[in-house]
């Protein structure tokens, strides 16, 4: 128990007409309750700050685990595929070699992710480079090709002709693509209809817009799905993937959203602003390019 009490004292001088002080008058106010309330408020704010810091650390840890986990999951999937192709009689060397190439790319992506996390803590400047959207999407598609094949999903790609180059962090944008593509593949598990994942890239209002559409049951909580730790996958997910995706796209000056499709499924779309000074263009790709 504190052995003092808070009071506020106000003192004023009583003066004659010529300014001479006759006496001092003082009054005391009991402000014990106000001060105790302010002290408790300060303590509550400190507790909140500590809790927020712990929550931020937890969110960051989950984010790192998620970002590293994606390429590792692709690596495991490709490793399984490589073992299967080598176990056939006779061994399918060509398929095994393709799986090994995906393993190398997935491992490189994991290494790049770790480097980027280190750079984040060192407050290193972001390194955005001009990239061809078609190449970035194609590489992300190849990372999930084996998993899609195993789960009976066809991935189609339609890229508008002559798209301009886009300034981006290639690894981060590929993380967004693989996350959205994997979510689409997951959404079609158990479907009796054609499992088709459509990827479309086009130029709209000074930005490249990429749409990823699935034929699943749709999104149950579109208004909450981008919130950290919100998941519709139960124990199978941490609810960080889409929150990370939105953060990445925001950092690129774009936006990410989801729209219900007219018949079935959902379409996740995001934009990447183009570089106005770049006059180089991507090579043409036909609309019927299907994996």
C-alpha cells in the first residue's frame, strides 16, 4: 500500500493596488482518484504494447515459416516424383531430370527467401527489377506442375500479347502466385467436375492484372479471408498465406482481391503497376497454352 496521497495545490498572491503582496492564498484538491486512474491507464498501455509486440513477433514467425515452407513443400513433392520416375521399369530418366530441375529451383527459392528475411532485419533496400510477367508466371506454374498432375488439376495460362515489363521482386511475386495457385488446387479437391485452374494476365489501366480462377466451391468469408491468422482449412493452415500475399502486393503498389465467379469457384486477382519508361515487350504467347 502506498503511504502517500495525490493532491493538487494552487497558490495565488493577494496584492494591493500598488502591487505589494499582502498574503498568499492556497487551496488543495484531492486528485488521488484521477492520478490512480492515469497510472492504471499507463500500465494498461504498457501491457498492451508488450502484447502487441509479442503478437507482431508471432505473426512474423508464422510469416517466415509460411514463406520458407512453400518452396520446401514443392521440393518434397518434386523429390517424391523423382523417386517414382526412377523406380519405374525402365527408369524414366527424362521425367526424373525434370523433377530434379524443379527441386533445384525450389531450393533456390527457399534460399532467396531466407536471404530476403535477413535483408529485412538489416533494413536493406528493396531490389525491384524489370521482369517479364510471362516468365514469372510460367516459372511459378512449373513449381506446382507435379503437384497439379498428381491431383488431377489442369493449369491453363493465357497471357495478353506484348505486355510491358514490370518492376517487381521476382521471388515475392512468385510466392504470391504459388500461394494463390495452391489454394485453387486445394479448393478443387474432391470435386467431380473438371479441375481446371485458369491463369490470365492482361494490361488494364496502367497495370498488369493477373487473375487466378478455380472451379471449387467458392470463398465462404471473402471479407475476412485476407486477415492474419484467419483460415478456412482448420488445422491444415495457419491463416497467414493470403495476409502475406496482400502485404507483398501492397508493397509493390498494387492491390489484391477476391471475387466470386458466376457459376462456381472463385477468382483471385492482383495488379502490378507497369514502368512507364520501359519500351521492351514480352514475347507473344497463345491463349491455348495448357499444362
